[in-house]
């Protein structure tokens, strides 16, 4: 019994002694890169692909079909300031949702609108 206790105590001491080595072996470069940003506020590794109006139309229709099912009508219109306005309507032409997106596919803040009563 004494031999088992001694082995357990030595094992615990070895593990506790190695813990600082394991903690310091992490990737130090990750912490340095964490706050690197481009001048426009996006992270350094961001995918900044600009989408055309046709690509936005395809993505909007796919998302609408996935979320609302068949029968949803999607209209995509380019605005004067370079954004894309997407309107979703049901079979009776009732507005389901209207939102504006920038050329990167991100929603424009404050552009999300539901019809009255939602």
C-alpha cells in the first residue's frame, strides 16, 4: 500500500511540475495577431470578395428558398449608393422581408424591415 501511495505522489508531483511547460508551449504568435486589423476595420484574414448583383440574387433566392420554401419571390435591386436591396414576397405579393446589403454581402445597419404587424 505504501508503494502505491509513493508512486501516486511522485506521478502527481511530476504532472504538477510539467504543467508550466505545457502552458508556455502555446502559440505565442496568435496573441500578437489577434488585434491586427486592416485600416477599414476588417480582420486581416477576412474574405473580402465583392459580389455582383447576379451573385447576390442567387444567394438571396437560395436563402429565401431554404427559409421560406417554394413560392417565395425574390427581387434584388441595386441602389444609387452601391448597395443591393432585397425584397422577399409570398405568392400573394405580400412583403415578407426587406433588407439592404453591401457589396460584400453584409447587411447594412438599420436596413432590416418587416411589414406592419410583425
